[in-house]
């Protein structure tokens, strides 16, 4: 029968990639916990209205990229294209977003956008993100960017560069929007068809158009940072002062707008030079007003998301050792039960253990143990059963230790024995390892 293919842009993550994936998530969880964030798990489907209300009706994501479908009762549902809207909705529902209280939440999981699949971008992709709800001070922005930088370091993406901008707020953005619209109208002939539409509906989006002609025009466009009100200016200056004091390297990019309507004031992004044109590995910003727009109290918020696939692509090549530490090999049918029990005790002691099938030759069993990357092979044959002790082969030192482990020893004692053998082995590459 013909094999069934998967869906375009939806990928399986198989070993050893899946192990690298999990290891990266684990490292980032560790960083987030050290900043006192708690995990929140939100569903992958939401009412479509949630994203239309938060991301903005005229954003590319809402207009073109969402997986939207009608449930059987006619409710319009959407597979989440990002995490912030869901987290804010859930925090409001659970009473976590309240005055006089700060919520620090992180999430991880798949997101869905119907983009053109390309290297490091698929339609189902994974993000890990953090949201700090209930703080409007510049220190909160700075601490969030420091956390973002620490996540990049933990992900092995030391070459990533952080860019920063301020998008202003409800007080100063309307005047900037008007200035940008006037500038765009003066250059309308040079803009792409998309940008001509954006001009009236969402002029900020002109700034992140990838078309060469638009980029050329927008290089001389009015800068948002020249239109900030005094409060936004002071806030941005303080964020930059704190980041510089914290030794976070960053540069300013007045064209960084992040493509979502909910951002105000601070916006930031991390760019990895080895990822080509679509080189952002993550980003975030402040979203004061979003909690209220979704029916919660008037609380500020700031957060970010990192793309797990993008981080893995941009990160220094890292491998996760998934080989078993021990391979237990029953050499005789009578040894099967003893080997099964021995393997189980090792596993209960946390040792990654492979159990071979019985009745193979020593040679083929050893070859397999070697291929699996096991450090030790434990052999249990008739002689070993009679003596009550197993033979251990140190596969790195290539030598046998005859009858050294009590077959019925507890897992911890077995492990102690293996450690003792490892300690007695000559260092790798020291020569003279052919003994035994
Ligand atoms: Zn354009
Ligand atoms: Zn302002």
C-alpha cells in the first residue's frame, strides 16, 4: 500500500532531533524558572474573535495566515498563531491578572500559521514564551529583555543580536501614524500593492514590508522615536539605560514594528546572522491595554516568544547523547530472567539501559551494544549464573572485567560497581587499552 504523507508544512520531529528539541526546551524552562516564572498550558484552539481582537484585524497573521474553521455548532475557531493572546485570556479567566498582583507565566507548544514553508519556518512550529502581566515600569521591560538574552545564551545562540525600538503609545502614536501616512502618500507610486492598501488601514506595517522598493522608500520615512511623547521617551531612555548597565548588547532599529497591533512602547527582536533574510529567532514587547481589551482589568504587560525550530537552526551545533549507558546481554536462555531483572533494577536507578534478546552470539551482541553507543555491556551466561556474578565489558576501554557484579545486587550497587570499573579504566587515547 502507498505510504500516507503528512500535511505540507507540518513536520514530524523524530530522534535524534526530538531529543535536541526536548533538551533545548528543558534548558529554557530552567532559565524561566530561575526568573520565578510558572508554566501555563493553554489550548491550541481558541475562538477566532480572540485573535482578531488582540493581534489586530489588519495584520498579516489575521488576514492571511490563520487556520480558521467552523466548529459543528457554527462557532468560528482558530488554531493559535501565537501564545500571548491565549495566555492573557487564560490569566483573566483564572483570576491571575489582578491589580496589586503580578503574574509571571511561561508557555511552550505548537503554533500554527499558514505561511510559505521555508527553511526553519513551517506551518506548525513551536514557541517558548514568557509573559509578565501587571507591571508598567521600565525595569520590567529591561528585566524581560535580560531574560530574553539569557534564554538565547542558554539556547547556544550567542551570535544573535538584539534590536530594540519604542512604538509609542495611545498618546503619541496617532500623530506618528498621521506623519507616516502623509509620507507614504507622497511616495505612493513607489510602494507595492500591499503597502498601498496598508497605507490607509495600517500604515505602521509599511515599515516591515520586505519588498525592495518599499524598503528603499521607508529608509527615509519619519521615525517613531522622533515622535514619542515625554512619558514614552523617558520610559524608553530608562529601558536602554538599564540594559546598558546590565551589559546587554543591543542596537536601536526605528523600523522594528513587530507586525502585531497590541504592542506599545518597547519592542525587541533577536536576529541570528546565520539564518539569512528571515533571521529573527524571537521577539516581544510591551502590550499595555491588551488585558483590558480582552475583558480584564487595566493591567500592563510585557513578554516575548522564541521559535524553538529557529533556535535549533541558529544554535551552535549541539548533540544530545541518547545512547544507553548499559547494555545487558543474556547469553543463555536460562539467563533471560536474571537479565530482565538486572536491567529493570538499573533502570529504576535511573540508568539508561538496553536489554538484548537472548540467544545471540557474544560477538553479534557486542557489535550491537557498541553500535548503540553503550559504555558498558553486562554479560550473563551459564558460567555467570552459576557464580551469581556477571561479566562487565567496558566498551570504551575494550576490556572485560570477569565476574564482578552480583547478579542480584540492587540497581545502586550495580551502578557503584560500574563506576568503579570506569574509574579503573585508562583514559581514552592513553593507549594500552587492549587488555582483558
Ligand atoms: Zn510594500
Ligand atoms: Zn507616548
